[in-house]
């Protein structure tokens, strides 16, 4: 995917707005509702996004300082996302909303002055600014899904899913490595139907392993918001099946995934 900075930032802002619309009128008690992410409330998801927006901005403006902080955070080898969520429990809903708004605004402004090809550090390999923006879109969409599910709200899929799918495909090798498994040499072909009916493809057309289906289902699986069994994806080949059983588009230690049993997602993006 070509890196168009203005387009990427517009999509990040649009995804931010989609989430903000869902939370801006919530009562303080609603922020404390448990979500499908075990042990996390809506407030935890918002604090998570704000914290890592600040971290992403630091990675751009002070990369050496970011590396020190990231190293200290990851040194214990546990899921530091849970530790960070715990740090901000008890914060008022109004303060969390303001933090999310200001952190996202400052991050977009910082990104806007960058070369999209510039390399910046993160929790793992360095990445380009363009990939960093894509990661923030993916994170916002994924945590927004948990919020929407908690509030029993339908969410119309958009072309922004392509960013989520792209980073999910690119994380194939990482998904195996973070789980301590050998990275497979056999390629996987991915063919997805986007919300507008466009076909999105990755990988060789001659690959014997493949993943075929709706972009929404694929994005829900690679962000660990749905179990593969609860989607209509058609998965062919041992490598493809193993990958989607551990697929992880986000950085950090292996995610716990989601147990099967969540209602399938229909074409309109609503939970049935």
C-alpha cells in the first residue's frame, strides 16, 4: 500500500471520531461496564489508546527516550497492557475523554510534520511513520469494537478496514515468532471482500494455503476480537489454519484471543 500521509491521517481522525461518538455521552457508570476483553472496562480501553498515543508521539519526537521507557516497560516479560490499564483505574470519565482527545490531537499534529518513510521505534522492530499511523488506526478500530460490543451497537464497516487487514497480514511472521513457533516458509494467499465489494489481495496467487472471505471477519480475527470459529472465513492449508489460530496484529506478548461462541458478524457489521 502506497503511503499517502494526508489520507492516512484523515482515516485515523475518522476512526477516532467513530469511537468518540460512542463514548462522549456515556454516563460515568457506563464507562465502568465490563467489555469482551477480560478484566477491562470501557474506561480501560480509552486509557490504553491515550497512553499509547502519547507513547507513539514520544517515539517520533524523542526516540532514544522512548526506547528507554519501552525497555523498562517490557523488562518484566508480562502483558504490560494490563499493568497500564490498572494504573489509570479510578480516573474520572471526563478526564479520560479529555486525555484521549488531546493525546490523539497532539499525535496527529506530530505525524503531520513527518516523512511517512521515516523509521521510528516501537515495542518490537522499528517501523515507518506510515506503518505507525496504520497501527494507531488498527488499535482504535479494535478497541472501538470492544466498546461497540459492550454497548450492543452496530458498527458499519468502512474502507478503513483495509489498514487493519494490511497490518494483520504483515504481522504473520510476528504472530508465529511471539508465540515461540517457527516462522513458516510456505506462503499464504489472502483474498478479502471489502465493504464496498472490492477484492483485496495479498500473497502469491499460486500459494496452496489461503484465507478467503469478508474483510470484516478477517480483521476481527487478526485483532483477536472474534474467534475464527465464529466467522465465515474459508481457511485452506495447515499454515493458514495455524496462523489464524494465533494471529495478532498488535505488538506485545501473545494475546489471549477470544473464546468461541460469540455470534457471527453479518454483512452489515452488526452483531446478530
